[in-house]
């Protein structure tokens, strides 16, 4: 039983990474109805910016804030320049666009900061949390930040005018335009926020997986798995999904014989397919009915 | 908040391509074929090898084109089918001593089965969800191939070395040239079969599903069957390409079949023009030669060049090589008249 509890705790700790990433994925999905395959790379790029600022001697929290601002602006710029013209294009074109963005960002980061692995500092330190060997203070801090972010997002979407406008633009664009909401800019705002959340995720993940241009590959798949499990239309679902995926991954590794480190990605694959087949809307998502 | 979407106003997953616009005319086909037959006679062995790879990737892009351009389903997981085909050929040749030519149909059949089975869960997914599921498949594949459980057969992380076949009947041509012509014959066979498939009843069913699934099922098309069938056919052709690839490269290893390969194939399809079968070879040339050229300019730049070019294609020629071909055709027509 103690082993079980320990594994669940460790799972929640890794799950926080996936939850962060899933939150970013869901944000953009809500705004534009597409999964951003380049989300992980954008987060990686933001993390490199934070690292670069710190190398130049900017204090941690200033670097953090500057990176957020930069990512927000960057997300909006990408939407305005590259994806706004594609809004009416077929899904295929959009997927191609995301892949192109993925390749560009990955390659530019590799060129600028090369592919060596870099250490990234943690604001929470890495000593054991409350005497537990399984969760470090960094992981506890990560869980805290994720939950805090979720609450902030909830407050933003429920209680601010602009949050309401964003929800309106996402669910019924036509009617939203009729009541005077600039839906096009709401989408840009969604990109900016997703990009900033991705930056937070990247900065939190980097001390664990170390900083390098390919650090997000595996994390993004798990982020997708978490987002799909929780339901692509629900930020709460994404976070819960993230923790569930982390716990599931750890328990499967402990109790199912033959599942070691090498099977981690196939587990994510199996999870994604199972959820999509059994309950495509996810645990918290609302099913979409199509009118012909 | 209403959860009802207007399906009619939504952008389709893939733009419709009329059946006739999918192929080349007879004359042009013969010219291309002639070039493909004559060119290798004057090239060095290394270039012949590259042309072999050109044909192999063209086959894989063609397979994806049947799936996406034909039936309107996505796949970012073609590398997984390619890997299964490559491993099937390699294992049959090295462990069981089967003749290389015979391994190809077996690879095709096994991949057809694999694709057909994967098509079953994929049935319930469309658009972006399908892209996601196949994306996960592609990412997971190298890990599955590395499993200790299969190591005796697959050689684990090290992979397998494949012997290159000699030209039969004592023909006085080099191994590379022989393999090129062998690949060419297989490719032409598959190309003709694909064209005929898309012109057949099944092909019309694919396109009906692509353009409007609900209307297709109302017309009596068995949507589930034809969707999985498209997956199976596409996976089968990709498997044959994978088998040929294993023989040409003489080596299979899990890390040759990563998501990068799947993305390249997808890119090849977009560049060549979705739903235009001859575009496959243009797309294949793009994914083979452009990274090489970009590497010459600066190391590590190929990703950026790839991405930028892809955006250029999306914005300027959204129909890829097909659009270029149509414009060229019209220009030639004008010149003839004037």
C-alpha cells in the first residue's frame, strides 16, 4: 500500500508537467479549434529566452516576467502574420502550417543556442518537500503554480468582460460579431495567452528535463494525451487529465510487468487512442453535435 | 451555450479534387517515364541510389495521397507503416532467406492488415483528432521496435543489416542500377494500380466520403468499410515502399523511422499537391533534395528552410505542384495558339 501511495504521489508530481502543457494546448484549441503541433516548440523557445536573459544577468523573476510578455506578444504576432490568413483554409493546410512552424522554431533554437543540454534554475529549490523523498520542493511548487494558473484562468473567463467576450467568440463567432465583439482579435488574444502559458510550462519543466531544443517532444505527446483525456474543451479537464496521465504512467510502470522506460510513449499512444475511441469528448468536455 | 455546429459552414478537411484532375495525360506520362528510364544510364552510382530513394519516397507519398487526397483522412503516422514494411522485408531476407522480390508483397500484405486494423479505431476520428492519433503512432513506433521482446528478430537498437541483391541472369549492370530499375518497375505497377483504383467504384466511394460523408452514406456507400480500406491500401503501399527502402539502404534501425520521416512524407504530399498523384514524385524530390541543399548553406538550417518553404507553398501555391502544372499547361496552350 505504501508503494502504491508513493507511486501516486510521484505520478502527481510528473503529472504537473503534463497538466501545464495540456492547459496551453486547450487554450489554443478553444480559440481556433485546432491542435497546435508547434506548442511544445514555442514553449521551448520561450524557455530559451528566459535562460538567455538570466545569462545576461537579469534576476529570475524579472526574466520570468519579461519572457511572459515576450511570449504573449510572440503568440499574437504569429497568429496575425501566419495563421489569420489561414482561418478559412481546410484543416490540412492548417496542420501543414503548424508543422512548418514546428520545424522553423526548432531549427532556429538549435542554430541560436545549439543542441547541448543546459541546466535551468528552479525558483523553488530542489530539496525534499516536507521530508518526502518522492516530491521535491520544485515539483510541489509546480503543482502549486499549475493549480494557481487554473484558478486565475477560471476567474478570468468567468468574471471579466474580456474573458466573456473570448468565450462568446469561441462558441458562436457569428453572434459574437453581431454584438460588437472583435472575434478576430479574441483569437489573437487566445494565441497570446496560450503562448504565455506554454512559456510558464516550459520554465517549470526545464529544471526537470533540462533545456535543449528537443526537450518538448515527449512532453507534448503527454500534454496531448492529457488534454484529450480531460476533454479538449475544458481547461479544468486538461489539468485533471494531466495529473491522471502522470499517475497512470507511474502505476503502469510499477505494476504491469515489462513496462519500463522504453514503453512510456506507446502508453501515451494507447491512452490517446483508447480515450478517442471510447469517449471522444474526454472526461470533462462537452460533446459537439453537428447539424447538417 | 449551444453545442451545435453548422456542418455546412465548416471548411472541409481536404479540398475536393475532381477525378480527372488526379493524373497526367498520356503524352506527358510517356515523357516522364522516358526520362526515368534513360537518366540513370548516364549517372554515377551515388546519384542512381538517390534516384532510387526518390522513387521509394514517391511511392510513400503516393500512398498518403490516396488516403488524404482520395478519402480525405489524415495521417501523420505513415512512418510507422513504412517501418513495418522495412522490418518485414529485412527480417524475411536475413532470418529466413526469402528472395528480396518476394518479401515485398508480403510486406505489403502485412502492412495492409496493420493499416486496416489501425483504421478501425481511426474510423471514429476525423480531421485534427485523426492527425493526433496517427502522430502518436509515429512517435511510439521507434520505441516499439526497440523492445527487448522482439530483439531476437529486430536486432533491437542496433537494427539489422540487409544484403544488397545482385542483378539476376548475369546482367552486366551494377547493383545500384539493377535496384533502380527494379524499383522503377514496382513503382510503375503501383502507380497504374492506384490510378485505376481511384477511377474504380471504390475510388468513387473514397471521393464521395471525402466530399461529404453523410451524403455518401445516404447514397449507399459503406463508409466504415471504405474508410478502413483506404487506410489499408495506403499502409500496404507504404509497406512496399518501406521494404524497397530497406533493400536500397541495406540497413534498418528504429531511429530511421521517427516522426521526422512521417512529417517529411506529409510535406511531400502538400508540396506535390494533395490529390494529384503525379505530384508525388515532385514532393518526393522536394523532401530528398531540399534538406541536402539547406545543409550545404548552413548546418542545422534545414528545418528552418523546410518550414519557410512550406509556408511559401501554403500561401502562394496552396495546390502545390498541381497548380504549377496547370499554369504551365495553360501557358503552353496559349503559345500554341499564338
